C-alpha cells in the first residue's frame, strides 16, 4: 500500500515536470519566433540593407546577442557589405530551391563578433522564378530558418525591392516587420503597397500566420531641417495604417556609404559620429520593443 502511494506521487511529479518542460519549450519557441525581423519597403534605395546591417551589428556586439543575417536579395548588397564576394558564396538560392538542404551548411561567420550570415548572389533572381512552381512555396524560408532559429537571439532578413514570392516568404518567416521610409514620395508609395501585402498575409486564414505583425516604422535619411516635411510624412503614414511605434530616425550622412565601402558597421567606422548614436538608439528601442 505504502509503495503504491509513493509510486503514485512519483508519477504525478514526473507528469508535472513534463508539463512544465513542454510549457518552457513552447515559451522558448515563441521567444525565438518573436525575434525574426524584416526591415521592409517595397522600393529600393530607402535604406533596408543599411539599417538591417547596422542595427543588427550593434545588437550583436554591444548587446552581446547571437545574430543571423539572411540575405534574400539577388543584388546581394548585404553579402557585399560584410566583405564577401557574391560570386564565391554558397547562396541562399540553393536553400530556397532544392529539397533536403541543411540550413547550417549555408551559414558563414562574418568578421563581426556574434554575427553569422546566409549569403546571396545573382542566382537568387532565378530562384524566385523557380519558387513560383513549388508547392508550399510561401513557407520555404520559414521552414529553412526553423532548423537554426534556436541558435540565435535575433534573425534579420534583408529583402529585395519588390513584392515577389521571396519577399512574401520573408514576411511570413518574420514575426516583426519594421517599415522604413524616407522623405521621398516613392518610398511612401512602396509603404502603402507593403502595408496592403501585410494586411492580406495577416488576414489570409489559409496561410495562418497571424503572428507576423508590424512593429513600427522608422524614417531614414532624416534631416532635422525638414521638420515640417517629417511631420507630414508621419501624418500620411498614419492615414494608411495604425503604426504602433515610431522609432527614432536615422540621419542622412555620407559617412554611412563610406563605412559600407570599408565593410564596417558605422559604429565601428565612425564611433563618435551622430550616425553611430542613431543606430545605438534604434538598437535599444528595438530590443525594448521585442521585450
Ligand atoms: N542614412 C543614410 N545616409 C546616407 N546615405 C544612406 C543612408 N541610408 C542609406 N544610404 C545609402 O543609400 C543607398 C541605398 O541604401 P540601401 O540600404 O542599399 O537601400 P535598400 O536596401 O532599401 O535598397 C546606399 O548607397 C546607402 O549607402
Ligand atoms: Mg537592399
């Protein structure tokens, strides 16, 4: 009798432990999913790659987090900015188009501490075409990243300047989308299109990806001298969608392009420049926002 009682108590304890373990696993999964970020605008030249590269590197080095960058643009600007020659890399294009590929085989270490990259090259343009013929084509990137998510605190996806299947894959694989815009009319145009695309994705029950959400918006190429224009831009955006947060803007400066030429994030290239403090502020705000 006594032995049965002990056994029962033992079984209940084991059950409790297993349930707690399951809950913890779920929580951990959610935490990692929360931290896949896409800085988005359907137009080229508004700063997607520059902001992704710089904010990610600040988070990796100054906040000591493991960061994976994923370049899914055939132009491979993010790959180049890290100092890789796109002609000599194992490109994400293979990962997106071939079956049974191991994501970790495509990850390379960069010269920045805590920073890994899945590079891209021009073959990603043709991968886009091949993807259209695949079943489950919207989830290819999401599935590929699932294999390695737990090794990273943050994943940043750098998208091409269009709303094709690769951008759709990126939005689906992300949990947090940040809209980047500049004072150019074209950049705002791109924003309303991406907002519509996101809206459709979120509402599309078949895709069941209601965990993708817009975290906020950030203005790039900011000039304090054009305060009135900046305020009007915010008004215009507010008219299109409810933006939950406006991150502090990123100033316009030629130092950014120079730092990219030297394959360095701005905070290393010009540590005392305003652009470095802008990216540090953005990184802090982003971490706080992700919780
Ligand atoms: N804040 C900024 N100040 C000055 N130049 C910038 C700034 N942000 C981006 N640029 C430059 O603008 C060009 C386009 O930026 P990029 O990040 O490649 O845009 P996207 O990825 O959206 O096409 C690059 O040459 C980059 O150096
Ligand atoms: Mg780019």
